[in-house]
C-alpha cells in the first residue's frame, strides 16, 4: 500500500476509534525513503492524525529528523511551522548528534526546537550539556528560558561535568556552568574558591545597587532603623546579603521541598528583605505569608513588637480582595480588609478621609479612583459605620503609611543592602533551584 493510501487509512481509523499502531508501523517501515513524504504531510493531515504521523517520523529516526529540519529551514515563516516544531522536538536519543548540530543552525527557531528536543530527552541529553550552556546567556529571553529548562531536565546527573568545567574549563563555559549548577540546585557543591568569588561579586554589586520598581501584590513594611528584629520575629534563618535584582529573582522560585534523614518531607521558603528605601524595608515572601486575615494580624503583632511598627499590604485583582493593616509595638492599630464585603477595625488614622469630608468633591485631592470602590464598599457595610472611611485602596494607604513599591525609582533614597533568608533552620539557599540575577 502506498503512503497516501496509508495516511487515508490512518484518518479513517481515527474516525472509527480503531487502533492505529499497525498503520504507524507500516508508515515508518520504509525508513529513510518514507521520511520526505511524511514530513510533507505534517501540515495536511488532521490534528487528530498528526500525533500518529509524528510517532511514525520518530520511529524512522535521524533521516526523518534531517527531512524535518530541511523543511523547517525553507524560510523563517512557513505554513506548517507549528507542526514541524513539534516533530523536531519529538525524536529519541538516536538523534542526539542531530540535536547538537542543530544548536549551531543560523535559524533561531531551529535552535530553540533543538533545545526543546534535548529537554525532552532529559538525562539522555547529558552529553550535549557543553553545547547547551552558552544559551544560558543568549540575548533572546525565550532562548535563555528554554535553555534553563533543558538544563533542569538533564538534572542532577549534570553536576559532575559542571563542576569539572568550573575547575578545569574551558574558560568560556565556566560562568555558564555556575549558572547551570544553580539551576539544578547544586550550587552548594561549589569549591571554597568559587564561593569566595561569588561573595565578592555580591558585595561589589550591592555597593552600586540602584532603586527600581517593585512588585505590589503582597508585602510587609517595617522601619529601616529597627528592621533587624523581624528576622527572629518571622523565624528566619541563613540570611545572606543580596541586591534588589538578586532578591526579586529569588522570589521567582521561593519554595524548596526538603527530605529529612528519616525520609519525611517538608517545605522551606525563601524571604527577601529589601535595602532601606526612603527609610523603610519591604519584606517579600509570597509563599509563606498567611492567607487569612487573622494569621496576617498575628504576623503583624510579632513583627511590630520587635520593630516598633509593621504594615501589611495585599491585593488580588483576580478575586477583588485587598488588605492594608498597621500594628504598633505588638498591638493592632488599624486594618481594612475586603473580600466580598468590607471590614474596618481600629480608629481611623489622621490621614484617612472621613465619610463626612467633602474631599471627594475636589478631584485634585485624590491620585486615583478609589472613592468609587469605597462607595460600593459602604453600600455593603453592616458593621459600625464610625470605623469606615473613604480610604479603601492599598496604594493610597501605602503612600500615606510608608511607600508604594511601584513608585520606587531613581529618586528613592537607598541605604544598605538587601537580605535573603530561609524559613527552615536546616535549609540553606543552595536547596533552592534556580540561578539568581546578581
């Protein structure tokens, strides 16, 4: 039976939900001779038949890889680019030499597909590691992202070779090997010389750190003069100096699963304390922060008792919930919380606009449109209205109480350096996979 007839038989079998493995085997049986025709068909078969056609090409192996690469290389944009990309990433370890060669192809998409194919090979791609490492510093962010995922997929088996590169070279790969060790969570295996060099680099970078806009989803604020007490109050350990960039990149992967000697597993988290910014230190720790208002209040009690004052801010546009709260010397002072219904606690602060004020009549008195939201909140208010004010917005509260992270920038006065710490006394920073931007 010829190839066209087999493809038609495949489509028919799929419609009738019959087994297709025999048809796929027969499609691949001619080997290299079948590859060009099958590759030409990838853009013409139905989406349901495409995975079976891809399997046939995978069975053929290197000749099918070469045919698919040639088809993709016709032009930067071809009608069947999506299908060809999936085909190129689907081959097994027989095509490892082809993948390595494709990493040097002049077309960027083919290089990306080669990285993706090596990622799918996982540990079997360890031999390609020296060719993958330079992509960790590629100018294209998506290429870097794909290379990072490839290194992670190769996994811990890559550590010995990476350490050998750090020790013996080649010199052009040493820096990339350090990044890769961090990605697979083996930075702790670095020798003392490398660790000292890394510490020197961090000290140099912190001395020239510059303020930049920060995330405004969830954070704490404490006075810069008394912030030291927060580490014990929050149960933090293993603190190390860091730059703003380093701290923010740590928050991208702030969770580590740790296995104790007895086999039990627990979760450790990383916390980022910023340098002093206009007199305040901000604390970021998305994962370990409490999810309930009561638990948040407990954190504020402990931190404010240690630091004199603590503020909490949280906003989630998806669920339309928000929180801002202040505690002084271990005692809650003021809190606004909204999740479906508004809730105020504590006497209004001096900067809050009262309900009987006429400030809302003057558009210059407000920097945002939070009044409309507050009026909606007041319609739902069932509690003591004497506690309610027009100040229901996290950004307004943050600017009045300390500073708003988004407004951090060149005019912000920065002092000192930031800190990274962990929530587990037995878990250091090397347990967290991922390279940090210094």
